[in-house]
């Protein structure tokens, strides 16, 4: 998708009688769809990766039949299976809420990718680098909580309700340290624009290498793991306690939407960590997009590693960890960053 | 003020009989206030097969395989309780080699059962990796039994008057290899779970079972020893040749989930000690005393009790001199542990329910009989 293609498409649309602004809107829509397709394909890879990594950690083999020796097509087969499954809606469910909930979780999980700078020119050329990029992320990623609550309530199932209650409590609590960790970066870069944040890190001055921001990164990672419901913070769907939490009653493609949203969100947490702390696409020799993916996958693998090693916390422990430790720590990080910026040490 | 104006209701949650962590078909009727357990009522009977009644309609040797299916994670201890009771009735003396082989079977079963405990306990706390590690080692024990008697789970190693088969060539060596391997693997579990801060946060001080309560409810096994009471039938009322073996009765005084967990972890090490002694001292000779085709114990009654991995497993057999028992009564330790469960659960959260339930390590096969 070079600049040439963009010009050709725009030219084509304009000569066919569309005003220039509609033409560029159509182009951006196409690009947004491309991002979404890319994210969905990535999710398929992530699910496979998670299976392989967990298998390695647990001294198992993992998928090894479907699609060659390494089971590469296993997730494809699973996705097909889910598509063909009967779609059941419980008799006593609140139908509208029940049907709407997966989409409310799924759509925001994809929307946030519109501000991820996959390459140096990606946002500027093909999409738009929002002035309030970070704020957009914060706002949109707060939305799925509503969907989770709707899923739990609409299912009319006690396990689902308990799971939804946990999801809301946890999601809200960890959003605060997550946002404060992002604020550290915003303060350091002096801008909410993703392009500026990356620009401030160019030349190897990644934010992870500058003092108070390591603290912000650790907080971001922990809070991010809680946001995507990974062990030790997987309480909303705690299998051994709540069967499957808020999506207990979902089946088929509706279930798959929750699943996709969760992995897309995981990918986003890692991708945004790369953007905020690891200089996004910057790196020697290899093309920018490759560097971006390498860094993102490294963080994803770290998260998976943690997920398959530690047990789960209890709900009150999760909450007190957020409020008694992470929130004060993130406030401290913001203060330290502010001091460092004012005295020019950052 | 606000508290008074909002009306809250208790929620009744049926946990089970189909649930990922009720360890079989157990139903817990939980009364919840938010996440907090107000009350709990264990509902049992989903696996009732009428085993005790079946015992009255089968001959003495025929009933033996039924006992395998009680506590299916440790079939040898069920066998042992029944066989001990019947042998007591018959006044049968078991050959020395058979006694050693029986202890080997019992201790291998104990390790296997504790490994399953570790696996499911880890799984309940979402430490799925511990699950697979423990199952990996259990597989080696299953292989040993497959080599010995052909069966892996319901082994029926015991027979009236001895054991079903002598161990094949190579068994002793393979068992020794296993004994060498296991302590290192238990260290590995310790590194993965025992020292983990999250694991400790989930288990320390959770699900307290004071020793008095444990004794009142006739708890036994690791559940009782986790409350600091040093009661182990292998020491208190030795059977087979446990009196000649050197091992420690492990106790832990913390009375919580962590204590019960640590007791089982230590018991695996002690079982390895016992196994090594048995394998070293294993005498030559017969493995089965002469028992006629028709077993007709004289009229009377006898009680066989063994220390199963879960506690005191007892079998009470009444004979009227015929070919089948007049009455078979089974004492299953898990049954008593389920009775005390509501006391342990009250005031804890839903997340703790699975931890506490996992820590008493019940098997529904013996609860429902």
C-alpha cells in the first residue's frame, strides 16, 4: 500500500464525481478495515502462540496435527467450528442486552488500533494522527466494561452476574493506574499525539531508558494485564470458580467475539506499550513494521509467560492491590516524571 | 443510613454437580452475600451405586474389584481395608513378600493420589502448569502398575491372602528410578507453587480447621494432620509391616489450606522413603497364601482400617459363615471431611470455596459409595 496506490484510489474516486473530502474519507475507511483485518489475523496467530507457549511451559506438545507439524491451522479450525456451532440464547435471558453485549465488547477492542503507529508513516499517511490520540485510547478502552456488565446481566445466570460484577470492579480499578502510567508518558513527551510521543523517543531515547518511566512501564504492564483479564487477574472469568464468568451462557460466534476481543485487547496492550515506552517502530536494519511487531510480540510473550506460571488472586486481594499499591505508585510516578521534566532531567 | 435503606438479598448459588472444580459430582448449595459465603450445604449422592448392598450379593473375592471404584485415585487402600477385614475373619497369614508388595502398592498409590491433589489444587487456583507437572509424574506410577498388574487406575493389586501377581522383572529397578526422580520433582513443585506469593496469599490462614473441630467431626488423614494432630494409622495401628518401617508422621499446626497442602507435599517425600526401604528389603518367596476357591470365613465380624491418602478408610465386614458377606460397611474419610466443610467455608469468598474444597481433597467415589 504505497503512496502511489493511495493517489490512484483518490484520483479514481474524484474523477467519478466524488468530492475530495469524501474520497479521502473512503480511503481512510478502507485503511481502517485493513487494520481490523490485520488485527483479526493477528489474534489467530496469538491464540496459536499462546497454545504453543503454554505447551512448552507445561512440558506438553500443543497443537501438532491441524496444518502441519506445528498445528498452524488449529485456530482456523477452531474459528470455523465456532462459526458452525448452534447459537443458543438462554430462555430467560434479556435478549436485546444479551445479543448486543458481545459487539459492545468487540468493537472498542478494534477501534483502539486506529491510533497505533505500526510504521513511521502509517498514521500520517494512511490514517490520521489524532491530536488527542492517548485520550482516544483511554476513552475507547473504557467502553468494553459496559458490554461485560450487559453480558453478565443479560445472561440471567448467577455465575455470569458474579463474573460481570468482578469484571466491572476490576476494570474500573485498574483503569486508574493504567491511565496514570500513560499520563507519565504524556507529561514526558508533552503531547497527547501519538506521533509526538514516538517522535520524542527517536534516536534511541526510548522512554523505557529514562528514569521514572520504568516505574510507569511496570505499572502499565500490570494494569494492562488486569485490563485484559489475564492470570493472576483473570477473576472475571475464573474457570475454577465461575465456570466461565460473564460469558458462561454464550456459545458459537457470540462466544468467539468475546474471545477475539480479549486477544485483540492483549495485542493492543502490548502494541501500545511498544509505542509508549519502546520507541514504537524504531530499530536498525529491519523495516519499521517488523521492529514494531518484534517488540510487541516480546511483550505479549512476557505476559503469556506470567499467565502460565502464577496462580490467581482473590477478588479482594486484586482490589486492594490496585487501590493500596498501584494507584499510589502511579501517582508517585506521575509526580516523579513531573519533577524530572521541570528540572530537565528527562 | 444508606446501609439501612438498601435492601439486599442473599443469593443461592448451586455450585455443581457439573462444575469445573467440585472434584466430581458434588453439589454445594452456597448462600452468598455478594462474594461472601454465608452458608453452604453439600449435597451428595450423585454417584451412589449401592456398593455396600452389592457386597451382600457377591462372594468375598468377587467384591474386591468393587472396592477399587470407591476412592478411585487410590484403589490399593480400598483393597487393603477390605482384604484386611476379611483376612482377620479368616485368620489368614499373608506371606512376607506379599506384605512388602502391598506396602509398595499402597505407597505408590499414596504418591499418585497426592500428585492428583497437587494437580487439582493448583488448577483450582489457576496454576494450570502445576496440574500438568504433577500429572506427568503420576503417569510414571501408572506405568509401574501397568507393568505389574496390567491395570492403571483400578488395579486390584490385592487379593485375599496376598497380591494378585508377583512383580515382573525390571519392576524393582524402575520403581527405584522413580524414587530417585520424585524428590527432585517435588522440589520443582515447591519452587513453582509453595514459595509463590500469590499462592501463599490464597492459602495462608484460609479455611481454618481448629484441631478440636477436626476431632469432633472425625476428620483424619492429611486434613487432620494439617491441623496439627499427629494421628496416622500407619503409626497408631500398624498393618502389614508398617511397624518395621522408618518414616515420620508429618503434621503442620497452621490449620489452614497451606498447612494441609504442605502436609501432603511432605508425605510424598516420606512415601518415597518408605518405598526405598521396601524395595531394599524386599524378601523372596510366595506372594499369595493358599486360599481355597470358595472363601467361607467363619461367622463373626471384623473391621479393617488403613491410612488412605485421604484419611482413615475402614471396612467393616459381618460374616454369617456363607460365601458372601452378611453386611459390608465402608467408612470413607472424605464423607467426614465434607461434613465439616460448611464450617470451614463460612465467611470466606467464592474464590476461597474452591481452594478450601481442594485442600480437603475429597473423592466423590468414596463419599457416595
